C-alpha cells in the first residue's frame, strides 16, 4: 500500500501488533533450557567489471543470482544440512544475503564451522557469476550515486526515491522495498537527507557529501550474529550486555571510508543508514512545524522522537537494569519515548515493566509497509506479521526476537538476540573471527555471571566516537571498570552508584586486553576456554582468531577502512582532492576481491594469517560407490600409459617407480642416444611430468 493508503490502517496495525505480541508471549513464555544455537548473516554486492575500460558498476542481478543459488541448494539437497547455504534477498537489486542452512551448535568445534560455511558461501556465489562479475564483501560500493554506476544503465530517480543520483532500478523489485523507500520519504515530507563530512586533503573542495536516497544506507553490507537464549530472561540479559559492546565492535570492524565517490571524514556506515531511513516528520525531529496532529498516526506524527528508526538502543530490557527506580534512572539515562497506553495494557496483561516499555517504545513508530488483503484478515492468535512490521523496522544496534509461530514439522526456534553493529570484512577469516569472538563473549557473560551495563548516554557517546577516522587507535570509549557485579554474595538488585557500577574511558587495546581491575575481553575469553577445557584442535584456530583481534585492537593490524584509505591516497591517479575516480575504484574493487578470495596477501590487514585460495565449487563432491564401466576403462587406460621399458619380460610390475627410472638409466649408459636426441629416460621423465 502507498503511504496515503497505509495511514488509515496504521492504528489497526499497531493495535493488532500488540495483540500478536501478547498471544506469542503467552504461547512461548515458559520455554526454557534451550541450547545455544547461533548463526551469522553476510551481505554481498555484485559488481560488473569492464577490464578494457577499467570501470566498475553494480550489477542489478541480485534476484536472478539468488534464485539460481537456492535452486542449486535444493537440487543438491543441502537445504537442511550443515553443508548447505541459504540465500535471501536484500534491499538493493545488486545485493544478496547468505546464511548457513542450519544454525551452528553450542560446541567449540562449531566456531570452526563458521569460517568453513562462509568460505563455502563465497565459493558457491562465484560459481554462478560470469567472468566479468565479482562479489567482494565490501560495505558500500564506492561509486554509489556517481554518474553511470549501474548495469544495465538507468537514469537517476523514479517514483519511489525521486533521487537526483540513484535510479529506482537499484531497489529490489519486490514490492516491499520500493514501498518502504517511498513511504519513508512521504511520511517525513521530503527526500531523506544524508550528510557526511568530507575528508579534507590538500585540494579537497566542499565540506560534506550529500546523499538523497535510501539506497546509500540500506545498500550497505554488514555482518550480523543471532543467538538463541535458553529462555526469555537470558535473551533479555544478552540484549542488554551486548548493547554496550555494539559501538566497540563497530569501531573494531570499521570498513566504510568512501561514500559517493569521495573519501569521507568517518570510517563506519552507521550514521549514513540512520539518516537513510529516518521517517520522522519535522515536528518529530524537533524542528519548527505548523503541522497539526493526525490521530491516525503514532503520536499524531508530531510527538518528539529523539532518534531515527535506525540507531543505538534507547533502553535496557532486563530486570537487572531496572532493579529499582534509582538503578533504572542511572542506566537508562537517555530519552526513550513510548506509547503509554501500550505500556499500561502490557503491564496489565502480566508483562514485566522493562519488557512492556520496550515494546511500547517500538510502537511509537508507524508501520511503513502494509499489504492489501493482509491487514484485518490476519489472525492475531497465530500471526506475528503486524508485530514484526514494527519490530523488524526498528533497526537498532540490538534486536530482541520472540520465537516465531511454529510451522508443521519445522524446527523449534526459541528466544533470540541479534547483534547488529559490525561491518562486513574483506575475508571470511575476519568475519569468522569476529563471529566467534562475539559468541565467546556471550558464554563469558553467562558462565562467569558478569555485568557490562553502563549508562546508555555513555553507549551513545561511544557510538559517536566509533565514527571517527581510525577510532581503534585514536579514540577512547567508555567501559565498565568492574565487570563482577558488586560483592559476590549480594543480589543483583543493588544500589546503582556503587564502585562496581563505575565506568571510565579506555582505549580499544585496554578494553580488549585489560586495564587495572578490568581483565579485558580477550583474557576473559581465554579464561572461559580454559574453564571448559577447549579441545586442542579447536583451540588452534580460535587462538588465531583472538590473536588477530588483539593485534587489530593495538594497531598492529589496521582496519579495512584504514587499509582502503591508504590504498586510495597512495594510488597514482589520486589528486589529493578526496575524489575516488573510476580507475581508483576499479583497482580497489579488484584488490578487495583478490584479498577475499585468497589471491592477494595483505600483511597490514591480516599479519601472518594466510587465506587459502577459494575455488569455484558448486557443492560438496559425492563419494560415489556404484560400479562404473566408464571409470574401469579410464583406469585401465591410465595403467597402460604408465608402462615403461622396465616393464618388459621378467620385470616386476609392482616395482617402485624410482627403481624403474634407475633401471632405465643404467640401460641408457650401455645404449646411449646421440647428444641432440632425447634419451628414453628423458622421454619417460617428460611423460611422468605430463
């Protein structure tokens, strides 16, 4: 539905969404003792390469490629196996998302399966690409919005975006995505307004990079990890604890120094996406407005909203962070608008106040996408579509995910928490390392019963600092000084302003490796691995992951953003004007692709880690066992071709090959060939080499 047709349905959808949440909660609230399952999501961009002209463009074949990949998975019967991959559509028509077909289990060996799965996805993706297409795992296509940057060519603009630089053909053709684009623009009353400060070089002109289309933000690729908690309380606890890590991991994975063909004065994507989906009206953004309230919309479309739909979390949801009013005020010290009626109704139905407030905070937004025939027609007892229309379009640094409706013969899915801040890396080793690290941190928190909470104003400040160039080495981040909560014998419902709740500014190296009484995240991971007696085989690779992260945190290894910035500024075509030309982009895309495929070593990024080259593989090779006449004939032919002069009368057919060569060599001493003619030994050696 268009925005005009969605507005009259908005109130019903929001009210139905609350009913659906309550129905879901009653159905699954008592789930407990679920084991750890987790999975990653990696997004890819398809790029068309013109080798002769040295030009690159995004290839708008994402849907076609996705369908072919899923068809092959189905044909190979990989859909429900640990060797399988699942491919999903993304916002951009040049993008697709890859996930493992099955979640990873809660064993240390599963941490090694992650990288294998990522490599498999990359390899399978390349099997369906022609020679003139590549798919490097980069956050953003560097020439997005610059000239003729799409294939097939298309003029800028269209009814969905009205963009001056991006054609609507870049938007996934599924109706959801164009509707999302148009409805955000229409609700806010103008095109989206994205502004990023320019990196200032000797000949740089201008102050900002201006972008006017949702595709600049939602066209960014990232790395996300989702965990299943043992029950609802554990999922809420992990949501809160990991929320404090989101800015830290954003900075540590920084990989976005270029937007719209210019080097920018930031290293990460977050604020670009935040602005790209900001549907707030001028009144909601706090600007002067003469607009009158529209009772059909959330908050009348005029109530102040302090953040975009895409931002850091605005409240903690676990009981720990709301143990008392004083504790709640201390930790939850940023504006968190909520629908008071929704909150009151949920509390009346028995929902814990922190959780009720969280849901009520989601519902201060309007639904952005509604489908004709799927509004009042839905059964609120069995459907979650209206709830998810709000939950899935509040793109915060963490997402709390109730179990979906159970499908017949489908797998059990419990309470989940999604970690959303990390930027996608160039190699599967890096992506696997950060995935493994976040998984380990969740186990550290649970097993050692630690506390990472700190005032959310500090978390928001960390998010701002994470945007700075080379924030890993130049910024300090607020972090908790003592992660063991108070005295071991006291309950968690403790006073807020005790020494155990204090936080201080730390460098990235100190957060990862320790400072004072804070042991550091990496030593905590090692302590946990020692506690569970991690097997030696798994520990070899896990140690490589943690060592890599330690070196990046200290600056011994650079972030992808730093590497890309150096690549551009040292390129012979660079004119010290912050401009990334077609030639520079061509070389950068090729370099990033080769690094990801293991065809180019980059010690500044990876140190001594060697990425094994990735070859095109459609699926795993079957161990065939059926009798084959063709195979038998081929084998006999190979044996026949291996025969030599030494295999004549009286010879031993099983004689080692080296003895045969020696035999021939001695014979040649007696019957030597002319110097200008190859000896029988030389002919034999040439045969063997062939």
